């Protein structure tokens, strides 16, 4: 029989993972929801964020926690530049199949960024020191301060993003562009500015996740593949374009990973995630909170 402390510890670990997964998933969901294009280079924003955190700590000799803002800035800058140079053509020019164009362009960009990272940073695995050393006793379990800080930063970021989208003028502009770009333009909204900012924010969220997980997982040029898969699974499970759905999906995936790894085996954790996705899509093809167009 499983003891209560074990269950509490597993749930807590699952929620910590879920918060990080939500950053990655909501970033790609935000881009898809507003622009209706897929971003297959999303994992590379995660990778850039991790490298930015690593080199900030290495060259400036600062605590790992202070490397998070540079990681966010690097992800935002990359996303903003990519939107301006590559993605903007999907809506600013007459392209016959913008969705396919965006898919192939970002896939090519993903491969390019991986190879550039390999040439610039090398193929070696690296990691940063913990965000904060030490452990703390919470109820029946003991957690590292590292994970607690990552959880708090993730939750604060997600709450702030939700408030930004729902309550601010820019957030309302995003929602208007997502519904109808032409209608938004008529009301005085600049779709290009809204899309550039949303793409940058999406990249910043992925880079933040990379910076938070830099002390936990190895940093290397191809590290973005796993976050990309997690992001697409969460977006599909939650419903394409639904931020609330992606958040719920991230919680489901985080708990599924932890419990499957504990009771079945770590090699089956991803399999369990895909099983949950397949069952959900069979029962509800639009995802948990998705809607038919």
C-alpha cells in the first residue's frame, strides 16, 4: 500500500514539472492561437534560454537566479527576430499555403539553430549550479529550494501572463487579432505589432523554462527536441489555441510522467503521456477545451 507521504511527494513533484511544462506549452499555444501557425523551432528557444543562463553564470560569476532575466531576454529577442524575418510573410504577403510555409520554415530554422549551437558552444553537456542550494521540509515531504523557486517563478509568470491577456489593452488586441486580423485592423489595432510581441513572448516563456531547468537537466545543442514534443502534446491535449487547456494539459502530463516513472518505469513515462493524448483525442477530437472552427 502506498503511504500518504509518498503520494504527496509524487503529486508535488508532478506539479513542479507541470508548471515548467506549462511555460513551454503556453508559449507555443500563444503563438498558434494568435497567428494560426506552428512553431517547430520552439525547442530551440528553450535551448537558447538554457545557454544564456549558463554563460551568464560563467562569465559574470553571478548566482544562477540572476541568470533568469538574460535567458528571458534571449528568448524574446530570438522570437521577435524570427517573426519579423520569417513568419511575417505568412500574413503580410500572399502565400498560397501559409501554414505549410511556417511549418517548413521553422523546422529548417530548428535544424539551423542546433547546428549553430553545436559549432559555437560545442557538443559537450553543461549545467548551471542550483537556483538556491538547500532543502526545506513541507508537511510530509522534503523539497529542494531549487524546485520550490522554479515552481514559484513559473506560477507567478503564468498568473501575470493570464492577467496581461485578459485585462490589458495589448492582451485585448491579441485576442482581437486571433479572432479576425482584418477586423482588428479596422478597429485601429496593428496586427504586425501584436504578432511580433506575441511571438517574442512565446519565445521568452520557452527560454524561461530552459533557464529554470538548466540546473536540473544537461545543456547541449539538441536539448530542445523533448520540450518541443511536450509542448505539442500539451497544446493538442488541451485544445489548439486554448491557453487554459494547455495549462490543464501540462498538469495532466506532469502528474502522468511522475506516477508512470515511479510505478511503471522511467522508460514508460513518455509512453503513458502518449496514451493519455490518444485516449483524449479519440473521446474529444478538439482536445479538452478546444473548439471546432
